[in-house]
């Protein structure tokens, strides 16, 4: 029996459709695997908030996470890290001197800020990446100032408090405020500003402001852009 040209063409077309479908399935599977691999990571930013400290290296389970040493007042970029429970530690850069060692639990897709603080201690805080309201910035405050001697308030220079009674090594919630906001630091309950907090903020961005200092004369506010 002879096979018609039309039948051959139909058979070739069917095979081509099957081949395209299989290729699409393979590519979709690879894409899903890549997405799953990306979602398996957590993201960590490291900041040195300890006045007078040596530059620090940060380790997770004895593997150095920071690409370069983190000096006082500076931060690393967000670095991908494996999820789960880890042992974190800060060391003086280039040495084996461990200044702080602690447990750190990381969840997939989450962002974390880890601080080296005065007294060879640390603070670890989960970040909230929720987009600010239209035309606003999103901001939080962290008290890492051992010299303050009391809890801290953060407020607009008119005297309206944004965050109040923030203890040492504590972080506030996030607040959506105008990018033109002028902020000041107060001792909790006081109306006398201890420090004006300079900053140029851009709508749509998320910021952390932390205070540091080992003496009242060296109290300093630092602004970190999270996104």
C-alpha cells in the first residue's frame, strides 16, 4: 500500500507538535527548578555599629559571608545565605578573634539585618520588604547606642513622636511617612532633642535608622537604604 503525500505531511506535523510540546515542558520544568532554587535562599545584610571597633568579618557556620571587612558605620550588601539554623559570629578581620557568637535562624525568601554592637555583642532583625504607600517612605528605628543610658524616642522635629520607648538593641515597627520628614532623637519621655537625624529620603524606598555611640558626645544616627 502506498502512503499518500497528504498522510506523510500530517504525520510530520503531528511529530513536530509533539516535539514542541515536549520542549516547552522541559523548559517550564527548568524554569520552575530555578525559581525553587532562588526561593531556597535567605538574604543577610551585615552592619558594624560598634564605635571604635576593628573592621569585622561575619561568618555563618565557619564560612565567611561578607566579601570584605565591615568597618564601623558601614554595611555589606544583602548576601544570599542558605536557610535553616546557623551559627553566626563576628571576628576582627584577618584574625581568629571571635567577638560575638550566636544562633541565627533564616527562612527562605526573607531578608535579615545583623549588627555588630557595642560590648562585642550583636543584634539580629527581620526586615519587612512591604512596598510603602504611594508617595511615602517606609522607615524603622533601631537603638544600638550603649551611651544613651535610657530608652529612645524618635520623632518629627515638631515634637510628634513616631516611635517611642525603644530599648537598647531593640527595633521599632516600620512606619510609612513623608520623604521630606525631619527626624530627631529624644531620651524617652523628654521633649528636648538630643540629636537631629539628617537624611535624604526618596519616595518608594525603605530605610533603617540606627543610633550608635559609646559616649554622649559620640551619639550618631546612621541611615541604611534597604532597597
